C-alpha cells in the first residue's frame, strides 16, 4: 500500500497572499509568528508591512522573525524559537524560500516539544506542532508540500533532514507575484531543484502511481516554463506554472524520496556553502548517466515530458533526457556559477569525505541503481573534471 501526504489546502493564483489572514483564522489562529526572508522586509519590498496590514484586517496579532541569512542552521532555529515562545503565537507562517519554511517547520515542532531530539523525530507516531502555513517565494524546494525539513547542525556541519508526515504544512499559498523579483540565476537554481525533485521521485524505487502523476505533471510544466521565466521573470503565467510544478514535485519526492543527486548534493552544498539548487543541479547530469540503463523506460518518459517527440525508441529517448539535463546546465551557466563557490583543489581533496557523507542520509537505496562508494566517487570526479574544463576555458 502506498500512502500519500500533502497539504490539506492549496491556494493558487495571483494575490492569493491577500487571503492569509482569513486562512489563518480558519486554522484557529489568534497570534501569528511569521518567519520571513530578510530581503522581503527590505526597503522597496516591505512585505513585513504588507503582511501586518493583511492579517490585522482579521484582528490578528503578528510577530515577524527575519534574523537569518542563507540556508537554515541550528543557530537560526534557536533564535526563531526564542522569538516564537516570547510572542505566545498559536500559528506559524513561513514566507520565503526553503530556508524560511524549514525554520518555520522546526520552530512549530520544538515550540511544543522542547525536549525532543532531532534523531527521534521520524520515530514519533504523531508529531505535535503548532498550525503551519507556508507561502513560498521561490519555485524550487517544494517545502510547502513536503514532510521533510533540512537544517544544518553548526556543531557537526552536517545537514540534518528528518522526515515525518506531520511536518507537511496545513496550508500552502502559491502566489506567483511573490516570485517575480527572483533573479534569473536563482530562478534557474530553484527551478532545476524542482526538476530534480520530480525526476528523482519518478525513478525512485518507492515511486507509486500517485507520485508518478505528480512528478510527470511537474516535469512537463518545468520543461515548458523554466526557460520562459529565466528569460523573463515578469512572465506571471509561467511563474505560476513553476510554483505549481514545484509544489507537485514536492508532493512527489516527499512521498517517494529523492535519490543520489540530493544525497551527494547535500554534503557538497554544506562543504562549499553552495545554494542547494545549484549543488543538486551540478550533480544531476552525472547521476542520471549513472542510472540510465536501470530506469531507461522512465527516463524516456521524462524526455517526452520535457518536450522531446515520442519516437518509441526507449533507449534513445532515455539518452536524450540525459542530454537535456546537461543542456540546462549549459544554458543557465550552472558550471560557471559553481566556480564562484568551489575551489577545485579543495574539492579534489574533499572527495573522500564527500563520498562518505553522501551515504549518511537519505536517497541511496531509493536510486534506481544503488551506488557503491566507488560509484559516488566517480560522479564527484566527473564533476571535478567538468569544472576543471570550464575553468581552463575561462582562463584561456
């Protein structure tokens, strides 16, 4: 039997954020604790002022927390939790990218489970938490629809990613107007992360008919919409499709798991402070190549849903899926951007540790072809070779 967990309510469309106060009240809220990306509260955007105006129409008190930068850490969580407890809020709202949503998820849990250990989260029968509403401002992580959260432990420098069905937010509000200001490169990083979520869920050994449906719909929308929003961020229709695709991909991988690109991308991102979507995008072509023969039929379907003509030639279409993924990295300057973060000599020296850490989390046994350490090492060396070639071109 395959169980599927997703938000109880999904609101989609321009200006859907305006319904936040009403939705919060419907979920029993009287005081809101809002985790918001700092740039959204900056001069020019002023979403902190806008949110207060929206929710005060419903006579809701609100506390806004935006004291964090980059990907979520245990330090960020402790600061958020302290602010949440002082506010006496009875509902948590996340407005931002995956970092905001993951901090909000963790805060909503630990506010009512102060002695709960991270490693015990997955084993809980029911995971008590405060009501949780998620408003993504990027189309990538899918965190608004997932039963996982990722927080970096600042003592061990390891990204913890516990999962539990009760981590799925109660409500996801998908307003494409919130994503219009995202720069083209981060649009690419987050969009490729969503694509990786959908692809890995589709080829996962835990895939079901339900997750396949969400994954293929996400892949189809991303193939049609990501190039459009990369070229023109003001394309609201394409932005909306990307938000919906990201949410669908989140539902798919949350229930079917991601695979090797995420398992290896996690330590790579942590080691070099690389944006999550970029680290996954760097590895995805090599991971697809590794598992191509083991899931040829599914990779062929991926190629068709990305826009390739269905010729019925399974193996050729599967290879075309691999070529398409590589072409996205070329088109969106993924290789070049990586060199802003990665020192190649340090990368080379770090490969043994990166390989070891790749096996410490989820995504290995669900890969269509289960890798051994030597396989993951080869993938990292393949990436190193590619980045070395790009660096040589840049300095020629």
